[in-house]
């Protein structure tokens, strides 16, 4: 039995999923028009119909909520009318499935305005590809050359848009322009859905084989564990992190939360407790914005150094993390970053424990080629002037997920790795495929932040999804740090609220996430 859904757009109420007996063409769908066939097909399939007045309004721009709802229906899922917003269930499903990020279609409580505004072409294509054709392969150079206004495409949408071009889903106008930030009409959306559904039918088993992903290793890589006293200076050999003797090594441990808010859990006792459970790395998350380093440099510098020193005293490797977030483009404060890392690298130049993460999660309208790579080259030079050996970790656009861009155009230098961040309740196989593609291209990967929750720190704990992720990393010898060592009221926190930072911990002090993660330090 199909469910009936109704939503208001101004004074007009349009309907999704009416019985197919009522599906018919509409007076404003012109016979022989370029969109007639797509509208008719989707209508007869029960995926959409028109408005209460019997029209379809093909030239009206489709909203984000409408697009997500139709996408969900195309996957075969049902949903019911929400109380706060008609599409709330569909929107929650799409966000949790990783079709879009929280800042792309923000909704919280009664604030749904963004979801009712027209969706941009680039975001619509991202949602469509992630939901219906995840993992579609593409050649960056070939597909980008098809888009005459490629420079206006945000870097966070490179992969879905280029894969959509490769699959024949997205195409430019007569000038070759994609117009990524422009809205999408309901007629245009029907064409995209029709092409994607047709492409799905040509997947393996239906006559067209999809290119295989990079094969996983036949056997898990045999790696070393232990701390700096045993393993010494770290070095890169191809894609593999190795110890001073050249043996593969995996680092597994925790990331602090922001030093400004949960700095009590970066004291020597807390780090000793973490090491006692088997961790051999600790990440020092020094927020730059949000009232962090850029607002109180001396205070944050001293707190970061104290945490690094505590980790060294406990024989852990330690990542000094320039934790950009609201200041999404690292070039915005490149001078401050250069000064900080030049000083830190000089301070720890003779200490094998220290790794340098120079840009936590670049985000927003930021480009790998124009912003992050030039920033990274400057920071690598600043660090190498003081520390010739220390491993440097480099982020990428879209919250350190676009490692394929780095793989196509890596930074010059030695002992460089590239960070990937994931949250098990949001990110899945498509991001693991991206690791394998980068890995096959020779890009060393370090998962410097991951969580058992959704990307916003809530939901879950997603233990089965987390196991799949950790097995994938283990097979490839990829190191990781879990977010986060704090007692915050969120499911990604490792410690129960009220846990004391200045005493030894037992499993009873750990949350469900903490118990799982701490049990994985020695796999």
C-alpha cells in the first residue's frame, strides 16, 4: 500500500507517491517537450506526480526536501509524513546515509527553511550519485575537461559531479557549462532521476559490468605495534608507515577533544590510562578558531606542548593537530600556522615521537589546487627547516575526505601522509573505495579522526559499521585515532560523564564507544 505525502510550497500543495491509477500527464507538460518522457515514466512508476490543481510545474525549481524525498523513493524506501516537517524522515535518512552533510541541508528542530529552498545542481548530483550510483569510477582529467565552468565547481563536489559525467547522468548546457550553484527545475530533476535509474539497470548481472574497485589484500599486513622507544623514528616506504628499522607499523589510539573545552583529559594520568589499554598514539586537537589558538595563542601553545610532553613521557607517538574547523580555508591563517609549526618542529626536532597534522578538516569553498596544496607546501618547508624526519599529515577538502584530489596532485616532500576522516554512522563503502583508489595511486593514508557515531557526534553507537571500517584499515596497515577522549554527552565520547581525569580508569569508566575502541588498540 503506497503512502500519501503532502507538502506546502507557498499556497500550492504538491503530492508525491499517489496511486499509479491517478498518474497521468499534466496540462503544463507540453507534448513532445524534452522532459515529457521522463515525467511520464516517473509518474507511471509512482515516484512523483503533480500538484493539487492538476499541474506539474516543470519549470519550478525543486527544493532540497523534495529532491531527497524523491531520491529515497527511488531507492525503494518508504517514509511517513513528519510532524515538524513533511520530509523530516526522508531528510534524516539521507543525512544518516551520508548523501549530504549537515551544513549542506541544515535542519534542527523547527528550522527547516534551508530544506525548502531550491537545491543547487552540484548538491543534487551528489545526493543522486551517493544514493543510486555510489562508487562510480571516473577519470578526473577527462571528465573535468567536459565542464567549461569547472573552476566554479566546489572541490567538495568534484567526485560526485565527475562520476555523474562519466556515467552519462550529468551533462552541460550548449556551452558546456554545468552551472553548479544554480537551481534545478523539476523537469531537469526528472531527467537526472531517469538517467540514474536506467544506469542502475545496467549494473552487474544486467548486461553491463561496472569497473572493479582496487582489490583488497589477500591477507592482513603483518605490522609492528609498540611505542617510540621500541620503534624509533617513523618513515614512509611507499604507502606504508614503517618504523626506524623499516618494518611496517600501525598506530592506534585516541584524539583529544578540543583542548579549550576538555583539556583535563590531556593530562599525564589520562594519557597514561589510554596507553595502559594499549594505545601507541595520541592526537592533540588544538582548535584554531572557536576561541582556540587564534584567540589565545600563549595559553593554547602551552597546553598543546604540555600534552605532547605527557604523551612522550608515556612512550606514545603524538600528533600535534592544527585543528581548523570554522576557519575552513587553511590559507586564511597560513602565517600563524607557519610560525607555530616552525617553533614546534624546532622544539621537538630530536624527538621521534612527534607527528605534525597541519590542517585538520579543510571545508567550505576551498580548493585542493588553489588553497590546500600551496598551504601544505609552505608548511612542509617550515617544518622541514627544523625537523628533517618528522612525519607530516596533510588534510584535504570536504573535512579531509577528498584524498583522491591529493592522489592526483600530491605535495612535494618526504615522509608525508594524507589524512582521511570518517564516522561509521555516516560514511561507508564509497569512502573506503576512495581509500583504496588513493592507496593504489601510491598515496599514504592516515585516518587521524574517526568515530563510532554519525558525523555530528550523535547516534549509534554503530559497532557493526565500525568493525567493517577497522577491518578494512587493518588489512591495509592504516593507522588511526578515534574521536574523542572526553566525557561529553555525545555517543562518540569515550568516557562516561563525570569520569575523573586524575585517577586510573577501568572499563566501567568507558562508554559503549570507549569500550569498543579501547578493545581495538591491540588487534
